[in-house]
C-alpha cells in the first residue's frame, strides 16, 4: 500500500528516480529549459526549486547540500553563479511548465519546463498601458469653466423675474 506517499514514483525504483531527477535538474540548470513529459516536469519542479532556494545564500554548507543532490560540480557552479544572481529577489516559483501537446510515438503528454527569469519573451518589460474606461470622461476644459444652466421657464422665480 502507498498510504501517505505523496510524490510521484514515475514507475521507477528509488535509485533510478533520484539519478534521473538529478540528471534532469543538471540539464535544466545548464540549458535553462528542457522538454519532457508532464509528470516528470512536475516531479522535477518539486526537486529543483528547493535547490534554487538554497543557492540564494552562497555558503560552503549550501554548496555541499546541493552537490549531494545534483552530483555535478559544473551544474552546482552554474546554479550558484548565474541562476542565483537572476532569482535573488524572487520569493519562489523559479520554474514554469508549459504544456506542448502529445508525443507522436506513444501519445504521452509533453511539457517544456524552464527557468522563469531566463525567458526573454515573457520577461520583456512592458510599458504600463494608459488606463481606459468604457464611459467618457469630462474634458479638463469643461471642468475649469463655470457651469451655465439654462433658465427653466416654468419656475416661479423666473416668472417673478420677468415681470
């Protein structure tokens, strides 16, 4: 029975799953985006985001902890130098999963997982659009001018004033 086991086993034994996630995390750190299945992308997101959080504080202890997971010193160096510099002010959510459709051979759901801060298309600085409303606004000239009202013909004041 699998009571209380919340993570996806991905159809693999523990050692194979750990090695696969470590290799995928190294590839993600090196290339900034990879294509994989949706299930593996979700498992990789849970695996790599705590490591990126650890990389924000560059200490020997944190480097050794991350190296214990990744087992690749070039990926650890890249993570602590480039990736942590870009995500330093972000409080979490370092990766994005974009679904791509189904794989041609076996119809598996495919996805692209990428590091959020390294995608230039989504991170282009957008100029704030001018706030618009659906109703018309009174012009400033009309606000400055005193309001003139046409005299009503039926009021008693107007009748007395005309006499």
